[in-house]
C-alpha cells in the first residue's frame, strides 16, 4: 500500500509538473507574440519629428516680441507660399534687426542649406562708421550661436556695391524695403543685382506695405507702394510674376496715417521722422492705430526664368 501510494503521488506530481511547464511555455509564447504589437503601439504614439520650418519659427532663440508679430507676418504660411525648401541657398536682403534671419538661418542649418544676408558695403569708401558698426554687431550676434544659426555669410550691398555673386542663390527675400529703395533711387540697381544673383529658376520673395491702387508717389514717402508698381519694376528687371497672396492682407489699414505707415505698430511713431528717430508726443492718441495692427501688405512670388543665361 505504501508502495502504491508513493507511486500515485509521484504520478500526480509528474502531471502537475507537466501542467506547470505547459502553462509557463504558453505564457512565454503569449508574451513573445504580444511584444511586437506592444512595440508597434509604442512606435505609433511617439511624437512626429518637428517640421524644420515650424521648429525654426518656434525656436527659443526668437524673442517673445518677435513671436508676437507672427500674428501679422505669418512666417510659416508666407515662406511656404514663396516656396522655401530644404537645402536651398538663401539670401536675405537688408535684414534689419534680423526678424526673418532668426527663422531663415536656423532653417538653412537644419536642412543642409546656406544662409547669406546683405550688409553694409565695406567696399564703399563713403560708408559711415555707424553703418560699419551695425554690420559688425549683426555678424557678432549670429556668430555667437553657431549651434543655432550655422555659418552666416554677409555680402556687400549698397548704392555703389559691386554685383552680388552671380547665379548663386535659390531663394532671395526682401521684406518691407521697396519703399526705401524708391526713396534712395536704387530700385533698378537692386532688382538687377538680385536678378543676376539668383540661379535660373530662383525665387524672389517680396513683402511690402501695400498702397491703394492708383498713382504711385515715386519716393513712397508714406511707406506704401502699389502692387502694380512693384510688379512692373520686377518684370522690368526680368523676373516673372508667379503668384500673389493675401496672407499678409489687413483690411483695417486705412493707409492715411499722420506719420505714414510708421504710425502703426511696430514702429508706433507719434512725431514726424524729420524730427528725429526718438521724437515722441506723449499726448498723441494711439488707440485707433494700435487697433489696426500692422500694415496691409502685398505678398508676391517672382521667379528668374529657367531659360535665363545670366
């Protein structure tokens, strides 16, 4: 009996061991089957890599003041409309304080492109010390953060400057500078310079304060220029008009302000420029001008013909 009981116990123990082994095997098999599904699920929930243009616009190096202006300047929509693309060699014309530069230079770095900006013409013996200092400060600002901006190249540009590097650029942007060219009598020279600098098929992007249709003040003293005049001058230089956009339109802009376009944000003049850059009238009521926001602007895309030889 003792022998029979021990045999039965051994048999039961054996069956239990087999069941346990099978259970463990099944659990392992189930885990191995589920792992790829779990992994795939994890992969699908990972955030998508940021678009390089969106990342540049959202960059922490851009000031809060600059980002606040996106409401009026629509950088993402405008650059996409103009056809900015990865790997392009970009030229920014008269970048001023660098509002567009803070977007374009990091974008070029991130996409394997190159970024150039025009700067005061060091080849001009009449260049003022203030202009030289401004150029040096602009260069130093971007050179201080190569991890963000990459290598920023500056090219001489001015009323007496030599031609820009020929057939070099895929994309050139000039923003709110056309009226300044007109006032200085350099519109024809500058457009010809840009035409020569762009590669065949290269893009000329123009953003400009837009006057109401009609006769154009040749000096554009209000800062506003008609779309028809800008198009006429660009076509005269050889550019083809590709498309117009209302991305930067502002129907609230009446364009009849006491200190021209500079009455509006972001400049917010309260006294004429003739009285100096810092002239200010503390009693000037800015309410309606601040409510307008920034100016009504044309957004134009031109192209150097593919068939162009120079």
